[in-house]
């Protein structure tokens, strides 16, 4: 579609108006500092806050927080103890990003406990933004990371039980039911400091019993995570393929750039998926979590049950429930 000079000028003026309409920075007591998907995000937030209080940067804090979830063998959605793919391999995806255009990611990484840290090395030590598979593993070893057996006896037993029927069906909100053989998802984390600087991280072992080589939305900038200076940041959770179809987090941030609140932006993305996919997502969960430069938060899900952790500037963490399209506050 062609854009006339007059149309281009209108778009430019619209962007300027949206920028002028951005909210002023709130006082520290009113701001969210850290956000994470799901109940287990509280422990990650607390570790991130402690690292930040000790003098760490936002990236330091997010890496520390994500590592907590990656090392939790009882959480079968991320890192150690994550459920394997259908061939029995635990493969990990992660991304880390700041608001100055720095981003690093890994996908289908095996045998490394902390993919979020490898992603950070990709960001800081290479000219690339993503490494995958054996190449990511080789890079990690060259950077001094050691190998770890990620498939725990519990996860292996669940996989062998699944092999008896070999049927995969996502279950909405299974992330909050620790230990299910269908437990799969991610932790997405966002940070916004008192000056409005932003950063984000996301790490996952992906869908349980997925096809070998499958990569979801989590490590893809603009899908599982997106951060933009002066605007905001967003992360996604649920069935990654549905997020990837619409470049979900880039869409949420673009809506905030255009003047939407974080809440309205998250809702718009979920509503778009529902309209686009119809019955294909009637039993699926997809949710977005966002924060703008003023520390205002937003969360919205396709199905009821999505929870998230919010930590304020004083270090107080709360678990909150998101509104949903098919539930209280929704339209269906």
C-alpha cells in the first residue's frame, strides 16, 4: 500500500502526538519495578530485586531472577527438570533485552543449566542476536559454561508415560499446577526503574513432548519479549505459536507507542488472536504482560487463570490475577 506525502506527514504528526501524550513518570511508591509471569515469578522477582539492591544493573537483576526458575527442578516448564521433547531431549530457549537495542537469545540449547546467561553472552560477546542448537551449545562451552544433565528422573518418568499414548494437548493455566505431565511454559520478566529505563528476559524449556527442533515465541524478539526505550516492554505466555503468528509483544509495545495503556494494549493483542484464530484457540491460553515507562502495568489473557507477580520499588511483591477475554471483565 502506497502512502502519500500528506499521509506520511499525518502519521508523523500522529506519532508526535502520541509521544506527547505519554504519561509522566510516577513517584517511586506508585511504580511497578519488576513483573513476572505466573505465581512462580515471585521467587524470581525477589532474587532480581536483591541483585538490583546490591548494585546490579537491570540486566544483572533479570539474569539473577531468571536463574532461580531455571535451577528449580520442581518447575517442569523452565531449565533443570523441564519436560523433554518427544525424542527425550530437554531443549531450552531464552532471550534478554534492554531498551538500547541490545538483545541476545539462544534456542534449542541442550545440556546448559542457565540459557539466560548464555543469551546474555550472545548479546555482549558476539555481533549476533541469536544462536541455536549445537552452535549455541558450542558457544556456551567456549564461554566457560559446563554441561548439566537437565532430564531429571521425574521428568523422564513423565515422558515415558506420555510415550504410551504419545498425545499432546495443551491445557490452559497448567503453569500453576506444578508437576503435571503437560506442564509447559515460560517465565517472562520485565523491569522498569525509577528513571523509566526498561529491560526484559524470558526463558523456557518449551512445550512438553514437542517435536525435536521446535522453537516457540519465547526467544524471538517481538514475539515472546520486546522492549523499546521511552515506550514500554511486554512479554507473552501460553501457546507460543499463537503469539508468534502476530508478533505479539511487538504489537503490544506498538499499541503503547500509539497511546494505549499497557492494559488496553495487552487486551487488543489477545482480542486480535481470538478473532484471527477462532475455534483454533477456543481451549488454548495466551496472555500478555506489559509495563510502560511510567511504571504502569497491564495484563490480559484469552482464558481466565493467568497470574503474574509484581514487585514495587520498595521490594514488596504481590501475586495478581489478570482479566481475560473469556471470563470476568471479558466479552465472551
